[in-house]
């Protein structure tokens, strides 16, 4: 389903076996060193979703090769299989001509407990205009997709469920978006996950 030009939602894209494999990988990546951390914003705020990065470390508002705002460790490597998954996602959602020439080299993994949210923001710290690939695991959330020029309404709210793919390319790449709520207890029981994980794949252009 095309929610806006370049923004395509593919429900249930990851089958149960692939959801399991991605969740198991996320649990490994979440372990120290360079594991799951709480992100602090320059204004003194704290993000409620906790995060782990692969390839490049994101902190507000730049990328580094070490966890500059955490334990200082080198960032974990971005595995080839994840880049392959990203290219396949773009091909299926937007078509082969939308697959970027440069390889996917960043994964940002956000973990949401039942109270976590993400305010409306734009992702502008990458130097490349390649589509962002988003994969959801665990609890359902309300994902809010807005506009490029303003943080304000109108919004389109979409429920994202475990296994869903969302690709944001073209004119949607710099649109405002956020996660106003998670629905606790809605994850598939087989995953054994209390909460929600979102994996985004990006091209750094660095
Ligand atoms: C639209 N993550 O990591 S996923 C983020 O569910 C982020 O954790 C949310 O916003 C989450 O920056 C939303 C959907 C998403 C991700 C990246 C985008 C939508 C996007 C980048 C550009 C435009
Ligand atoms: Fe974002």
C-alpha cells in the first residue's frame, strides 16, 4: 500500500522464521559492549525508545564509528545479510530502479516498551538520499506519517505489526514521522517479546 509518494507499507513481509532470526540477531546486538543504550538529546531530554546501532553510531545529531555518548566501544559491524535484506525490500516495495548504488551500511534498532514513544521528527543525518527500510517486530504500534515541510497535521496513522515492512524513498524520505503509541501485549506469543523492535536500514553516504 502506497501511503504517500515513495512511502510503501508491505504488511507481513517477514515470515515467522525470518522474524525469529531477526529477533535473535537483535538480542545479540543489544548486548554490551556497544549494546542497547538510552539516547540523551542536547536539550537535556531522554528518548523513551532505547537504541543500538550497527555500522555507524547515531547520536543527536551526527554519526560516529564509536559509541561516543555511551561506553566508547567501536560500533558493531553491519552484516552483509542485512544489506541484502535491505536491497530485496526496496526492490519489492519500490522496484529495482530504486535500489541505491551505494550499499546499506547503517542499522538503527529501536526497542519500545509499553510506555515508549517517538515524537515527530525528520531523519536528516544521512548524507545519501537512499530509501530507508523499516522492519517491525513484536508489539503493534501506531506509526504516524506527516508532511515534509511542517511537523503539523494532516497525518496518516498506520498500525505496524510484527513482520511488516515500510520503505521511505523519494519525496517521503524527509517527511516528518513518529510513533505516538505502542499496543502492549499484541506481539505474536511465539516470539516471546514484550515490547516492540524496529530495525531501520540506511545508506550513510559517508
Ligand atoms: C520515514 N523509527 O528510527 S519506523 C527512526 O518505529 C524512526 O522506531 C520509528 O523514526 C520506529 O528514525 C519509525 C518508520 C520510519 C523510519 C525512518 C524513516 C519512517 C521514516 C525515515 C524517513 C522517513
Ligand atoms: Fe525517524
